[in-house]
C-alpha cells in the first residue's frame, strides 16, 4: 500500500472573477498572504485592468499556506508547503484544461507569503510563463539554500518589489531571487522601496499593470 498524501489545502474553494471558459484570453492567479484571503486579493485586482481575463484566487486552509517563516528549513513547513504548491498546480491545470490557456498567458501574482509561494512555484516549474509578480516575497528556504533549478524560464517577465526595511522579508533574499531568475533566463525587474515597510505602493501596481499589458 502507498503512503497517503497529506493535503491540508485540497478542500478549499477558490474565488473566480472575470471571463468564462471559452471567453478568456489570459489569466491571473492571485495568491494571498498569511492571514489574507482570496477576497482581499480580488479587491486588489480591481485596481488593475485586463479585459477578457479570468482571475482565480485560491484559498489557504486557516488563512496560511505554511506555518513557519519562509526562511525556516523546508521540512518545518511540511506538509503545508507541498500542499500549497499542489494547489497552484491544480489552479494552473484548471486554466489549461477548462479555459484552454497556455502557460504563456498565465500570470502569477502574490503578496507576502503568497509572493513567496508563487515565486517557488514558478522556479519549480520552468518554461515560459505569462509573468510573475512577487510583491514582498522571494524564494523559499533558509539562508544558504542553493536554488539551482532545472530548466530555463525562457524570458518570463518577472517583477520583484519590496520595502526596505521589511519586517518579514530580507532585502537580500529579494535580490538573490532576482539574480537566480535572471540566470535562468527570466526578464527580471527588481525594485526596492526605502521606507515602504510590508505594503504595496502605486509604483508596484503600475509595474503589475505593465505585466498585464504584455499578456
């Protein structure tokens, strides 16, 4: 007998907005942060414009994708982290199968814990994506982690934005994530905002809108 997979996020319902299957020409996956919600991310999305897009915001169990800091050892965040990555995988599969959208027309947009999760997901699933927008988040793992990764990112437009200081996200991790994505062939834009803290500003919203405009 095989070992049962523990998947704490599997029963959570996502929020869908925008175009229906057969009508959407692009998609945005909205990944909320710790203590956040899909509804909060869809409120943020209303500041953005992308006609004929479908917006899908998956939901984390108990409002958190994984229990510890994204800088903790990977094992300390299991099985929640693997379950969270499977949730994004299921979301992308829905977009590809039901909406008939290729990955080149799918943008992943996350804030805080959700930005970390989206970044890790794209890193683990190489190829050309429509884009990655990581607002206050970067690759997951303790200091010293080696994220070599297999496969290139083939020009995937990638935006990392973060305040400095941010009480949860070290500036160096953002820069480190940007360097790795650039080495793997992504088109990377890293912006650090002195004094912003753990928040999103108008320049970041404009940068995300720019990614949407290229989809």
